[in-house]
């Protein structure tokens, strides 16, 4: 249901439009018959509808626009009458006899427009007369629309420089004076609206005023279009007069809106040269004015102006723009003691953006802004206001985006202090911004000092902040965060071993605070980055004396051992074992036998004491065998000890198939192609025979428990090992042993007790094809494989 007030207003508007249209009809008829007297009579009656006080600004505007359209037709009629010989001066006098003041003034403005175009009198005199007479209307709504009409009909007839209505030498001053006077009166009427009516309707009045603000602001737009306004005139007259009206009106809506208009409509270079005047006005505004938005927009315009061309930057230096803006912000914050923290940070964020455009080389200015912000936040603790924290993130992100270099940001002493005011969640967001910036720009962190500073800034990503936070964090997000940290750790590098060691120690110190959830993510990249450096160091130091060449890698391996030991608190023995083996292989490549042996010892201890899961044991033993096979630095005694342990672990695995595969894998520990001292055919054969016994035992167990002998897959795998070593020239592996194994497999596959296994059938067929392929090669290889007899098995 429509409220009564709104319903009544619709009726009043309809009645007003009806009256206006009726009189407009008679006016048109008079215009068509060139009856000037009736035209003026009905136009005055038509305009009397605008005398109403019952309509809201929105509805009044609708009525006004209908009247405006009719007045344009009347103006055309007046032009034609003047061409037919009617004295425009007499017409100007005649319309002043209209009975009511409001219609009289609308008609005067309309005739005045034609009067100016006729050039029978100076434009400045007519405009002065009109703007003075409009003072007669002091009703805010009616007065605003009347003066808006005056501004509309006169904007193309101002006595401006270069205009056809240009007068004497001070012509621009006349145009400026007219617009300023009209602006001043309109602003007074607009402000007066705020104080009419009961207090309970304050919000309604503010809404109505917001609907009318463009009527006032258009005057400033007209003012900015006057060609005769140069910098001196703007500085000496225009801006002081406008600011005087803005300050003296003492109205928060008017002050905020008009300052925004001034900033938007006048040229950037004018703002720059009158910066002090503009800024001095800000502390004089009402406390409730959103001055932070005004200053932010001013700095945004100046920043964009500076970004256009480097040629304008000297102007900024000349007027000391940064100092003035910085001082102004300080005064505003001091004056408005109740300004929210978000507002304070917003102001400094805008100033920082300005500084980065105008003074990108002045890091002291950037640090000064951050320091001022820290000072204002002093004693506030962790901020809870979301708006404030978002603004701090924007403030801290700006230097990163500008310089694209974390090294530059780390030089800002107040940067970490400002981050202290972020809550845990926002600290994590900001830390992620830092990391992503480094990764995006591929910045290399090259000193321990920088590592300390950087990891202190990104501590939210590498330290546990509490169980609640961890529980709430999405697992995928956590993995993505830690992946970013891992990539960052991989980018740490310095060619100087001493400095690189310090960097690793610094990272180690910080990641140890990461807790059991983060350590498995952060320790491996640190280990691998360190090992990469050690290998590079070894390749560079091959020509150096042995003592000097080994001293530095040993220091690295000592710290790496300590880092891996930290995983014991998690615990993740499988990961620790892998890392020990990686270090053992790197120590082998560096020629450090005692170090490599120690890492193997640690891996074996972990296997024996910590790894109890059967699947994990299988994986671990194969890792041990593979790593040990690639090492070549051990003497006979040490290698025998390690290989004996590995074969022993293999034979003790829980499941027979796992035992078998691990044991035949151990055969590779006794025959390495490029190592003449590691070629023991007897022990190779021993491993393979042992694997055969275990495979046979597995068959028997299957027969006993399932009633069938199971798959022959293990025998086929062992056959392939026989063929491998036979081809490599292990004398103990002969044709007879291979032949007997083929016959064993063939017999088993043809047995009714054997479980059907298509994968095993395919594997065996492929093995036999390989044997035939080697025969077909001819030469020494073909001759070697020729004695092996086989046939295709059909089941």
C-alpha cells in the first residue's frame, strides 16, 4: 500500500503537470499567431506551477524539466521576434511586469539569453542584472532550480576570452564573477535546506540534498571551462573564493561534495601549484566530513598526473608536494581525534601511492610513511577491524608491486613493525603476498641477513600459530602455502660457501619453530637446496688441495645431519630415512667416505628402530639397496658391513614375495659395471640362488594354504636377473642355470596346480622373445645366447 504522503505527492505532481500543459497549449497557440501579449500571459501562468512547495526535489525536477522544454520554445519565439524588428530591450522591460516573482525571473532569464545574443548590451551587464535579481527567490528548492536555469541558458554566452561576447580587457573576470556569485548563492540555498523541518526528518532532507547536489556542482564545472582562467587567476581569485564558501558554509555534506568537485573539475597542474591552499582548508572542515576520501582522491589525481610523464616531476619537487601532503595528513589526523584506524591507514596508503609515483627513488620517504603509520597504531595491539587490516595489507603491498624486488623492501626498517599489527590470519595473507612476489620475480635471496629479515616477515607461514588455526585451515590451502615456502627455500643461493652456510643455518633456525605439521614440508627443500650447493662446490673445488676441498662440505653435512634429526619430533621416519640416503649419496659424490658411512648408519638405525610397517619396510629396503648400489667410495670393510646389513634386512621382510624381490635386488650390490672393485660373481649367484629358494618356499606356502601353487611371477623375475648378469659377463651365471630355470618355469606353468596369471604369461613370453632377439643379433652376443633352448608355452 502506498503511504498517504507519497500518494498525495503524486496527485500534486499530476495537477501541476496538467496546469502546466494547459497553459503551454494556450502559449503555443499565441506563439503560432505571433501574439506576444498572450504568449507572455500564458507562459507566466505556466511557470506559476513552479511556485509549489508541496513536491519533493525528485518530483519538482520532473515538473521543472517540462517547463524547461517549453521555455526553449519560448526563447526561439523571442529570437524570431527580435529578427522581425521587435525591440529586445522593450521585451526585457515587458517581461518584468509579470505578476509573480518566480515566473517573472524565469522569463527574464529567457529574454536575457536572447538579449545577450543580440549584443545590444554588454553580456556582463545583463548577467550581473540577472544574478542579482535572482536573489529575490530565497525558497531553497525554487531558488536552486531558478539559478540552475540561469546557469544553463548563460553557459555559452559568458564574456570569456575568445568568445563572441568578449568585452574589455577584464572580460574573464566578469565571467568568473558571475559564475562565482551564482555558485555562492546556490550553495547557501542548498545548505539552508538542511535546517528546514523537524529533526526527525534529517535523513530524508539529507537524501533530498544529495539528489540536488549536481545543480550546485555544475557551477564549478562551468567555472573550470572558462578559457580566461589561467594559473594566476585561479590561484589569486577563483580557488580562494570557492574555498571561502566551502569552509564558511560549515555543512559536512557541502564541504565533502564541493571539495571532491574542485579536485575533479580543475586541472592537475593547478592543484599542484595551489596544493598548500587546498590542504590548509582541510583542517577547517566539520569533524564529520570524510576528509580522508577527499585527500585520497587528491593524491590519486596527482599520482596519475605524475605517471603521465616524467617531465612534470620537477614541478612536484619544486612545490615540495610530499612534505605538504605529509604535514596535512598529520594535521587532519590530529584534528579529527576520533578518526577510525581504517581512515588513518587509508590516508597513509594514498600518500604512499603518491610517493611511489613521484619519488620512487626516495626509500626514506616510503619508510617515513610506514613509520608515521606505526606511530599512529602504537599501543593498539593486533587490529580486529577488517577494513583497517585490509588497508595495511594494501599499504605493505604497494612497495612490493612498485619495486618488484624484496631486497628493496627489506631495507625499509618500519616494514616489519607495521606487520606486527596484523592479526594471525592477515599476517598469513601478507606473508603469502611476499612469497608470491619473490617467486613471480624470481628474486634470489643471497645473504643471511636478508634471510633473517625475510623469514621474520613471513613467520605466519612457517610457524604454528595455534591448534585452532591449524584445524580451521583447509588442507589444500595449507599444502599450497607450504609448497610456496618450499619453492622460496630453493631460491636461496650465494656462491660464497661461508655465506651460504650461514643462510642455511638461519633458515634452519626459523623452520624449527614450524611444529610437527610444517617440518615435513620445509625440511626437504632445505636439504635438497643444500645438497645441490654441495655438489656444485665439489665440482668447483676438484683442483683445490684435498684438505681445503673437504673442509667446507663436511660443515654442510654436519648441519644437514642436525636438520634431519629435527624430524624425530614429528615423527616421519620414512622421510628422514630418504633424506639420510640422499645425504649419503651426496657425501659419496664429494669423496667423503666417513660422512657417507655415518648417514647410512643413521638410515639403518631408523629402519631398525622406527619403521615397523611392512609396506614401509619394503620401500625403505629398496631405497637403501638403490642408494648403496650407486655409492663407490667405501673401502672393502665398510662396504661389506653395509651390504651384509642390507641383505640381512631383505631376508627378514614379512612376506615371502617381498623377501624374494629384495634379495635378488641385493645381487646388484655385488656387480657394478663401472666399478672394477665391485664385481663379485659368487655373491651375485648366491643372492639369486637364495632368491630362488625363497620363491620356492613361497610356492609351497601357497600350495599348503590355498591348494594351488600360485603364480610363477617370482621365478620369471629371477630369470630376468639371471639373463641380465649373464649378458654382463658374470662367469658364475651360465647357460645351464638359465636353461634349468626356463624349464622350471615351463613345468610350473603347465602344471594344473598353478594359478592362472595372464600377466605372468605375458612377462614370460616377452622374456623368451628377448632371448630369441639376442640370438638373432648374431656375432658374439648371438653366439653367447645360442645354446639357450626354449619353446613357446601354449595353455
